């Protein structure tokens, strides 16, 4: 659900920043649209963090060397590099849940945002987009290994394998169940299995 930077937008961004209509951007002109770029395209900001670049100016420096003026071709090259490095979001419940909450929020605010848009600036045309773009937050993932052991990968490159990760998975799984009735049934099933083992009588 990432919104990639299309070529038309790149040209519009460049034109908006090139106030002197010189065909090139200096550092000051470019910085005037940096915030709007990151707001409209969240994956640009994610890319900068991944590459440990402090801001988008560092990205352009890596593409443009020590030149102080930036041409539209170099500008396109830098932003296109960001697009090629981005991958689609994984098809997991965590992603679907966040996307569902995002869409529900948009639907609930549709009438309000029709009159007062709260999204980023439109690079092509006037005004703002109706909503803020979707931003995915990764809270980690679990992989059951069997024999009451689980591998856990959490934000910050923290990885854990073993029985403690299995109990962490139990707590996270139970917290995501919709109703208290479902939680009690699932937890009681886990307790019975832990005490008496798996019921294999019907196999």
C-alpha cells in the first residue's frame, strides 16, 4: 500500500521548488519542499532511516556529489532510487489490521475532510489531499518452532528464541482476540493442553 513517487509528481515537485525557474535547484530551494515530500510519500522517510541518512538532502548529495545545483534528471534519479528499494508490505494480519483501522478512520472522517482536507499538499493541482497517507508500523513477528518454542523478532533488531518467546506469543495472541469469552476459551484450552497434553483421541 505504498504510494510510489510517479514521474509526473517528480516534475511537479521540482517545478514548485524551482521558484526562480532556472531549471536547477539550490539547497535552499530544495529544503523548502523536503517536508512535503516526506509527508506525501512516507516511504521516502523510511528509506532515509534505513540508509541512516539524516535527511533527504543527504540522499541527493549521494546522487549529485559535491555539486551545489541540482538538475531535474538528478532529482528524478534520487527519488527513483528510493522507489526501487521499497517492497510491498507483507500479507500478514498485522498489516491488514492497521490498514483496516486506517480505512475506517478515513470513512468516519470523510465528510469532515471533504470540507477541510488534512492530508499533504497536492503537487499537481491546488489544495491538499483529503487524508494523510497510510503509514505502517512494524511491531514484530513470531514464528512457532514446535515443542513450546517460538522465534520472536521485535523492533530494534531484537531476536529471541525459546520458551520465553512462546509465552510472549501467548500473551500477544490472547490480547488480539476480540471478545473476553473467546479469550477465556482459548486460554483455558492452552491450560488444559499444558497440564494434560494434546487430545489425540479423535485422530
